């Protein structure tokens, strides 16, 4: 059985403070809440950004009204894309998207997904905090090769990035420069989330008002309970979300996982729409009445997660292991062809997991597959969970998760069993302009690079190849 999380590596439990005291310290931007050397001095802009966005809501709505296209295509990765994806999915699920623009989020490098992008009636948002991230840049190169009309592009990035310079050089319709003291996973209530929200018809002022109305002590208490439960062995944070809002699980999962999963400790978020329990579970129901509640929940969970980091004695704003897979991907691409990786027959995968999974473990299903298989992936997650007697199981698309929950897999507790699910057939050839490889090679390198990173951290990882998730048994 894997070693228990080394909570000592993350620092001892902090002295007990009341929720009101912690809320006051957070609002005062007291970086002493987290261990010495933390990056919080440059990462607390999210605390005040709802107020700024509320003041700009009318201007954002007016600008959105000038966009003639009916489809918004967002090219991004990680925190800059998951919030907008939730905003779109919730609108569609509750039946409020009719007659409004549709948002298509592309945070995949799978050639089938990239090749299916329809830019005929599209306005393209390119979202990247650093402006140097490989995936958005590759996706932009692809989109520009198809539709090179700068009046149909806008960029969201930090001030002074290469993306900001490129957007101005090409004459993009707009360059939104985000406050630089906001990390990607805490950025949904900034330009990264609110520009897409305005474009698809949300009332940005209302979303921000809901955020600002969150009772801070209550949100702090949520984070305290989450951290204390993890220290007591209940580190599987089981988030029960209503069916129509199940996409919210994507966003809150990456927030908790990337923020807390480091130094051998962390909370393992398990989004679900049905009850799941067990001795290692900390169950938290999340309630929604209407789409505007997203503003409240976004902010509540940002506060809770920051405080959870305080309880665990870690820095919730850094991501020490995310760069590893990026580096490994680049090394793979620099030394093509890619190395062969042993495969488990999909029909034997459940049997292999029976052998590997021990009490207290969790299974991470990592699907490097085309988008559009959400229901099948969720069905597989439940099948694996039930087959293994209720063990915690998470599921997500690669390479999306490499920029978020991937931090947890490498830096968090060693209780993960990672299952890489790759395409049996690579799909269409979709070149990347000005690159010596195509998208099929890129996603294969990303999977191989993360496989190496997981093994380097002593994680248990198996790989299978399918075109149909139903073939796994």
C-alpha cells in the first residue's frame, strides 16, 4: 500500500484561528497565512477583482454588443478556459442559451477536436496568462491559418506578454490585459472569465455582485473543514453538484487539486452528481438555484481553497510540479520518434486496477481523447468506482488536466493510480503552422511526457488505447 501522506513535509498545522479572524487576515492580504517564501504577494488580486469587473460590466456588455459573430471560440488551457466552459455549459443545461451566442472552448490538442473547429461564423478569444503557453499558441497558429481576419480576434493575457504584442501587431479587435497578480485558476472573475461571460449574455455585474455578497466567514469555515478533514485522513473531497450544474465540478476540481496537491499532501476533489461515501470521504453538497449563483460559488471556493492551504501548511498559489510535464513534453518533441509505452488490453483494465488499488487510494482516469465523450467518460468513472467497491475515481481530458489537476497527481498524496487512455487511432492529420510536428504528435508527446513524470514520482500508472470507452472492461 502507498505511504500515507507526509503532512509534516507541508509544515505543522497552524495555530487555531477563528473563521472571522482568518477572514480578516485574508482580506488584509496577510501573506503570513501561508509558509515562508510563498508567492501570495503576487497572487492575491482575485480578492478585489469582482469589484473592478462590476465597475466595467456596462462597458464589457457594450463591447460584446459590437461583435457580429454568433459563435465565440475560446482557445486556452487550464484556469483560463475551464471557467468559461462552465458558464457556457450551465447556460445550455438550464435552457437559457437559446438565441444567444454559443461559446466553444477548445483546450485540447487532439487532432479530431482541433480539426472540427468551425470558424465560419466565429469570433476567436485567445486566452493565456503568460502568453507563452504551448497549446494556446499552437491553437492560435491553426486558427490564423484558416481565418486571418484580425477584426474577429481578441486576446486576454497579462500586460506585456508576447501574446499581447502579437495581438497588437496583427491588429486584433481588442487586447484585454488582466491584473498580473491573479493566477490562472483564480481568474474566473477577472477578464479571463468575464469577457466570455459578457459575450454569451451573462449579466457580469450580477455575477460579481453575487461574489461580493459571499459571507467570508462561512467560506473560510468551508476551507477550514476541508483542510482539517484531509489531515484526519478524509482527503477525498466529494463534491455533490446538481445535474444541471455538473460542469461546475470541472472548475472547482482544478482549483482544489492544483492549489492543495503538493509536498505529499492535499485534497483530492471528486465531483459527482450522486451520493458517494466512504471512510476517506469528506462530502460537501453544492447548491444552485440559478446560473447567477455561479458568481457566488466561484468566489466562495476561491476563499475556501486559499484557507485550506493555510490549514494544510502549504502555498495554495504555486504549482511546483506543473512545469515537469511541460518540460518532458518538450524533451519528447525534441527527440522524435516518441518512445513506446506498454499498453494494457482495455478488456483487462478493471482486473489490472483490482490488482493495483488499495484502501485509501484513488483512481485518475486521464482521457487523451477527442472532446464530446463527457457522458461516456462519466459512465466509465462510475463503472470503475462500483467495480472497485466505491473507491474514489476522478476523470478528465488530457492535456487539459496537465495544467490543473496534474499538479495533484505528482505533488499530492502517493495514493493515486493513474490510467492513461489514449486513442487507438490518431485521427486526422492536422498540421501546426511553423512547427515541425502536427497535433497528433503533440498530444502523444504530452501523454508520454506526463507518463514519464508520474513514474519519476513513483506513481502507479497504466495505459490503454481505445477509440470507444465502452470497450474498457
